[in-house]
C-alpha cells in the first residue's frame, strides 16, 4: 500500500530532487526536509500545487525531526556528505542521524523508512566515510527493524559530482589523473533508478528490513570511465597514472582546505576509498530484486556531458 505522505530528509540534494519528483509523480504528498527550506523552494514545481512542502530541519535536532514527520506515513533519509568540515561531521550526519530519524519515525507509528547508505558500509575498515555509513545502518535498524537500506555505487545524472567534476577538469587541463593506475572498479547507477528504488522501498511489502546494493549494468575501471568521459565530451586527454601516495598527498591539502571552508578536490579519506572497488557484492540483492532494470551510462551521459564539448557554452 502506497503511503499518502512521505517526509524526505536531504530533499534538496542531487538525489533528493529526483526522489521528490518521482514520489510526486506517484501521487504522494512530500514534505521536503532540508537544512534551509528557502533554498529548497524549487522543489515545489516538482508536484501539483501544494503537493510538495519544503520545511527546514536540522537532523541533529530530535524535536525538529519529529515535527517534520508529523502526518507522514513514510520517510526517506538521503542526508550525507562527501567530505567533513568543522561543523559537518561524518559521525553526526552518517552515524547518528539515521538512528534519530528511525526512532522518531517509529514513535510516530511509521514503518516505511528507506535509508540511503552506500556500497562499502559493511566494510568499516575501508574509510571513515564507510565506517560511519555502517554505524548509521545499524542505528536505523536498531530503532526500526523494518528499515529498507539502499547502498548505491557512484550515482550519475545531470547534476552529479562525478562525471561533471572530471569533465570540467578535462576542459582546463591536458591530463586526467589515474591514482593507483586507475584500476579500481565502479558500477555507476543512474539517479533515476535510485529514485525508483526508493519508491519501491516505500511501497513493496516484500522489501521491509532488507538491504539492496544498487549498481548499473556496467562495471568499469576508473581508467575506462575516464576514456568514456573523454569520448563523450570530444576531448583527447592524457590519462596519467599516479601512485596512491600522490592521492594521499593531495588529500592532505584537501583536508586542510576543507577545514578552511574550501571545497576539496580530494581528501585523505577519499584516497583510502580509491584503493578498493565500489561494486555490488556477490550474491547481494540489487535493482533486479526490486523489479527494476538499470539504465546504461550510454543512454544518459550524452544528455548532459555534451555541454563540455569544445565550442559549447553554458557549462557550469
């Protein structure tokens, strides 16, 4: 049975806007919770008049979390960060917040809760990012055993932070770095498929309390992804193998910049993650178990990477 109203935490982010749009198209009323409601006003246009309501919510404030859940019979947690700053820490947002939301949902009688984590969350020694993602999963299921956990690989789509970042880099540099030779593997998943998985988690009875790892139909090394990227944007670039020590060095300065309010290109924690594959585990339930067929990169990337081709304007 489909929920009538769903509160989406982290609604204004890259994945959040796609989830809000998909829930609204399914006729569900959405409470779009984010740090600053005024910055999430654009979400209103993703549904009918009054269907999407942006509200401010600090996920560290238990009372506020409970307040934005009032009247909802489903919840989704998309809150996450790629790097830490003095005010935004993995332990708080990845480790503690999922349990806070799950506990508030349980107290409100909500048993439909989808928590979006990440592949690698079951490997706590991988990185601080992975360790806190794993802690968040455990906190959520302890508070609400019916929690549906989604672990996506790298997510791609028009506003992504992966292909857009390297495409922008390729516009201004003659070479792209391949740390460790670029042999680590990824299984990129389309953001629209992640949104479909969220909807399935909210509406299907057979998914409650289960974990799903989300990956696309292609497994590629980082080198292969950069070759694909350069082909899509029509730019020939040197693919420069670098030792992992170089990633650690760049990550050191990235961490320093993050502490000073500068967005890093790479952190030491991210450098740790580059040492391992980011693919769906053997035997793990995935998109197929949710009745979904993932979209290939080739069917999506041209729609937004073409703007990085030589002579094209409007790149941002």
